[in-house]
């Protein structure tokens, strides 16, 4: 089976399901930073699907859906419309929001970020 980018309708299904699961703090943050889903560029893996769906922006950070890995991620950007970082987290939207809340409260990145595959031969 070949990979296909997620449709906007399927992305909305994931967003709507996440909104039901959000706690009150996550829901308040979501309402403040959400944007209508639209695609941004990402140079290392994003070209295959014509970019990745951005769903929220706060400062110089975006929350986006990685449809290759099937999860929401947080990445920094310096140029509007292009993400600077690629991550492979498979988080639900409310978890990505919680990581942002944790950062706001503590000033530290407390959530994990999973790196993309590394080229080369794997060995034990």
C-alpha cells in the first residue's frame, strides 16, 4: 500500500476528536492559538505530500500534523510558511498542546521529540 497525504477532511476528524478529549486548560490554549489548517513547507520530508498541515501558531512555534508518522508535533520556524524542524512524534493534538502549556508554565521543553530516521546502516 502506498502512502498518501491525509485529506483536510480526515485532519478535521482528528481535530474534532481531540477537542472532545481536551481538558479546560488545553481547550483555552487551543482557542487562542488555533488556525484554519493550511500547509507549510518542510524541506527534508514535506515535499512528498506538498507540505504539512499547520493547525496552531504561538510565537515562533507551530503545531502541525505529520501524516507520514500519524501524529501532531511542535516545530520552530523563522520564515512564515516554512517549518525549520521535522519531528516524528505520534502525539494526539491535546498532548502537543500540553507540551506548549508546560513550556509556558516552566520555560523548559518537557515533552519528548522524536528525531527522523538517520541515514546509514543500522547495527546492534
